[in-house]
């Protein structure tokens, strides 16, 4: 299924579920109403930041906006899956698994290159992030005190405070687990 079509249908579904008009959702997410209208019509290509803002405004995890309905057994090959790119850094997050109803976790594969760090605004209260670096070197964690990671290293930190992920060498890759408490 086309990622843009999934995002368009998901935004519309979640906005209607929340009982919000396009105008009100755009205001809460800090977007222009015309931008939201384009996204819902499938004419836009939202950044990671835009999707997080919409998820926060709707009170749903990012994954609910990008994950299509899935079969019981799911294989995602390297380079496949619903991916969102950052406006601010050479950073791509690919959703691997979203939480089923009543569970509160999502799993992402992230590919990043040296350059601007991916600085993330706080996610909803109670969010925690867990990162395992698969390749390369990176700074990750709270924006005020990131930690340098190498392949196989793990860090867990509050996702409801500003945080950062910065690739230090080409070909940096990680797996992120997001817990929504």
C-alpha cells in the first residue's frame, strides 16, 4: 500500500475519531489548514516532525498515522516499509511494528548520516525511548546530555523531554523502541 495514501487515510480517520475539524487539528498541530487538507487528500509528503505534531495533537502514537493494516505474519526487508524523512537532519525512520490495541509500544529502524543532529521535541507525557545502535557511531539521549554509542550499545531515556540522535559516521543505523505509557 502507498505510504502517502495510508497517511492520508489515517490522519482523516484519527481526526474524525477525535471529533476535530481540519481547522482545529491544524491549530493544535501548529500547521496551516491548507497543509493538513493536502495531507488528508494524499497530495502532501509529511516530514517526521509534521507526523509527530499531528500524532501529539490527536493523542495517538506516530505509528497510528503511518502503519497500514497488516497480516498476522509480517516481514519487512531492509529498505522497505513506511519511512518518514526529517526536514532538519539526514535521518529516516522506518516503522517496523506498531502496538496492537491496548499495547503501548512501536518499533522503528533508523538510518542516519553525519550532519545536522535530529533534535526531537518532547513526545506525549510518559513516553520512553530505547535505542540499540546497529552500525556506526552516534550521540543519543537527552538533548542536554547525549551519550556516544557504538554498535551493539543500548540507551534508554525519557522521550517526553527534548532528545537527540546524531550520526557521527556514515552508515549509522539503529533500532528504536518507543513506549507510550
